[in-house]
């Protein structure tokens, strides 16, 4: 059962991080942050109202809520990193024109798209690892 949930959340993670928020801009960063904040507020409200700690669905619901929060957080940070990289490079283009030929500025300008893609895939793979730990992590043994 946990493997099915892992596969489901991995597919959702792929869609949200790599497809839905594919374009990296301020609007998407703001939207992903709003989604994250509203999701956290609604999930806290839902768990306090609908789930009791003695329910056998409590762990399943908790893992699901945490998984969605991880996915939305990664989507936000992918947007944030892309914006920061773009901002630093644009600052150098405007205020540091005399040194654009020097390293590491020249490297960052030349490979800006690849650096952003690397950061996005790095965060995506890290979120998959976190989801793996949430759903297939250590099993509690009862004696």
C-alpha cells in the first residue's frame, strides 16, 4: 500500500515541479507560495477537525499531508532559485559590465539555463528521496 502512495506522490511531484511550474518567473513563485501557505493552513484545520489521534487513518493522512507540503515547498524553491540566478546575472549585466568576461560571471551567464535546470532537477530528486523516506522509511516494530 505504501508503494502505491509513493508512486502516486512521485507522479504528483513530477507534474507540479517539472510540468505545472515549468516556466520560472515571479508570478509562478508567488502562486506556488500562496498554494503552500493555503495548503498548510487548510491541512492543519482539516486534521484538527476531522482526524482523531486514535484513528487508524491518522498516519496515512499525516504522511499524505506532509507529502503534499514537501511537493509544494520544492515547487516554490525551484521558482525562487531560478529568480535568484536571473537576478544576480541581470545585476552583473547592468552594474558590472567591465567584468562580464571574468570567471565565474562568464560561466554563469553562458550556462544560466543549465544551472537553473540543474537546480530544478536537484530539488525534484531530493523531494523524491524525501517522499521515499516518508512512505517506505523505517517501520516501527511493536513488541
